[in-house]
């Protein structure tokens, strides 16, 4: 690809300017014959100077340079820098105006000056009149059209017309959300729906360009889910070029809609919230405290951005973040696992399936969540299976079939309710509100294991016991405590060892052992992020830290012998999640 440096580019522009000057000499001479005749030999130099001044104010296209040179034919080359042309100097120096817009305003203001001067002075034969000015400009445009057709490949392509005033005067807008919107509120241990305070911002009018993008947070409903929010829009114009302006474009995640011309005077645009995606077949609906991302929409109001005077309003773009106003509530109830004993004699006791419930609803309507309910219904069976695994590990280290276990182990006994959804804050911003009440006994534990140990014929009766109760009770307010919505515990084992007299001279006893080797029942429960990142899920983990014993065998003949023996290995009893 060919690249030019600054010096080369300057030379190319100079050559182009000479070419444009030669091309415009005859065109401008025919449009302004009196000026060309008056200047005679100086006419080419006059055009060169006019074009140079046109480039200095940012004009590059030959048609724009020709229109600027016409103004120089009226006022003189470089007129914007001369006395009594302060109005022209102000327009040429206005950095908020594009070069095209500067040229348009210089052209329009020149005609106003001619009208003003004509009203003050008696007409003379050699004075330029507004009609003569219009005729000269029309001749320039006609000449540009013929030149453009001569250079065009396709003869039916007309030259670009001279800009016309076309700009917005003011835009008035306001968001109207559906009423009433409701949320869940906990009272006296139950949840009921209450009306939210309506968010109704006052209509706002824009008559100057925006210094920074305007973003409007909105609560609405998806298509088919009830009344949706609306953007009330009124557009007034300073001037229009044709029936296609102003132009209003509403872009959403679902598509684009456009209105033009007189249809834009008053509009009421529907702002639909994004629909909820289908639930995951395995995980179920989106998890606790998940807010679906908003549908990012935009409303663009545009025109040519050409004003006869002053900075144009041009194009206004309003950004919209349309959140689903859906409020959700999950309520969970879970019962206790009955006490059990091993080895099991007869049939195992029935589990309290009727004491388990998981109910999910959205805006007062039940949402099916069979995966959540099924997961909660598996917590008691998982606890029983974990105890079965614990008993097998214990019996493996006991002599013969002496192993016994009695267990009262009940995880997450109680109830909880959590509600969440997008809501307006005091300043109008939209944030995810999370509130809830958790009232669980995280673990009710009384674990007793017993059996006999054998060492070279010497026996001892051993028993382990871990007991305690861990609570998980807390309130969730506005999601601030979600990361702290957890409970953990550690219930150490206590050990007792009694020698059994069986005719052996050596007796067994227990010696001191470091704390890390004594073992405990440890666990954690709470809320954690789902694997798919869509909200929070319940989780529960219960495990056994390894349990050891220091056996002392006291033999009257052989002295005292020591042996460290494992009674329980590290075991995960429960690793569970739901939601």
C-alpha cells in the first residue's frame, strides 16, 4: 500500500489546488461575470487566494471550495479576517462547527447581510441584491453539476446538493414503567407481596448536545409477561431537509425499528425486558440471587445536523438498560434424620420425606423446580449413606464383629426463605435486591462408636463419641451478606479405652496423643456460586478427620510396648449441593 509522508501529502494537495483553480476559473467567471470583468488579469490570482483561504478553514472538496470562492466574490478574498466582518470571523473560528457547517452558516449569514443592507440603503445598479446573490449561487451549483456529470462513470448519478438547514430543536423524553410492580417482603415468618414505590422521573428536554452519553435504567417485563415499560418521546425540529428527517431508530436485542419525518413528532416506544432463558436440564432454573443481564437498547434521534446559526443539536442517542422486573422467592423446609444404629437389625427406619419441601415462585406464580426439590430430598439419604460408610470403616479396625455405632446426625434442619430481583434504588439506578431469612440447625450430632481392639491376644473395649449442635441463622439484606452466608464447625472426638480381662497377663491402655491425631467431625454449609455462574446454590459438606489411638501394652515380663493405630481414616460423609 502506498503511503505518503507529510511533505509529499502537502505537494499533492498543492497540485490538486492548482487543478481545482483552473477548473473553477471559468465556472466562477460565468457565475460572477462582473467580478471577473473588474479584476481581468488579476482574476486567476484572486481565485487562487480564495481557494487557499477555503482550505485554511478546513474545506477540501472542490464543490465546497467553489461555494466558498463565491462568498469571496461577494465580500472579497479572506473576508472573514477583515474589519466589519466579525460575524464571519466568529463562524470561521467556531471549533464546534464542522468545515461544511461553517461554510453553510457563512453562506446563510451572507444573504442575511445582503437583506439587511438592502433594507437600509436605496438600491443602486451596481449593488448586489439578495436575488442576484441567489442567482449567482444557483449558477455555481449548475456549473458544478455539469462538471460532476462530465467526470462521473454513471451519468444518472447527480452531484451532491448544497447543504440545507436540517437540525433538531429539542427532544423531550420520559420513561413510564408498568404499575404496580411488586416485591416479596418477609413479615412474622411469612412472605407476602407488596407494591414497590413507583419510579416516575419527570420529563426531560434536551436542546443542546449531550456532553456525555445518557443511560436510563428501566424495569419492564418480557413480551407476553404483562405490561411493559414505555419511552415517551417528542421531537421538535429547527428545520428539515426532506421527509426523511428527523430520523428515530430504536435498536433492541430483538431488532430495529425506524420512524421518519412527521411520524417522529410524538412516539411511545415499548421497552421489553429480555426473556428468561430456559432452565438447565440438570441444575434447574437460574440460581439464587441471579439477575439476568439487561437488554441494552438505544434510541437514536438524528438529522443532517445543519443549522443556519449556532452549534447544531445533530444526533442524540439515549442508552437504555431494560431489566426484567421479575421478583423471585424460594422457600425451603427440611426435617431431621431419625437416630439410627448399626449393625442394622430388621428394616432401616423410614426417612422423613414429607418434611422436605422446596418451593420456587416468580411474581406470585409457582415456577417448576423439580431438580431443586429432588436435590433436597437426597440430603437425608446421603447422610444415611455417609453413616453407612463410616460404620464400615470403623468395623474394619475392630476385632471380629464387635463394631457398633449409634448415630443421631441431622443436617440442615429448619427452614429458609430468600427473595431477589432487580429494583430501583433511591437515585433511580437499578440494582439487584436480595433479602432472606435463614433458620437452620446446620448439624445436630451425637455419634457414638464402640468395639474391641486386639493386640497379640490382649483386648480392650474402645469407644468414640462426637456430639454438638451447630446453628446457621442469619438475615440477608440487599445481598451484602451473600459471601458470608456460610457456617462451619468442628466437633472433636473423645476416646475411652478399657482393658478386658481375658487371662492374658498383658493389659491394653491408651497413651497421650497429639491433638491433630485425635480426629473430629468437621463440616461447612451455606451458599456458593453455581458452576455455570448463574447465581448461588446451597451446599453442604461433612467429613471425618482421621482418628488414631496410642495403644500401650503393659506386659509384666516384656515391659511396656507402644503402638499408634488408626481407628478411622479421613472420610467424606456428605458432599451435596442444590439449586
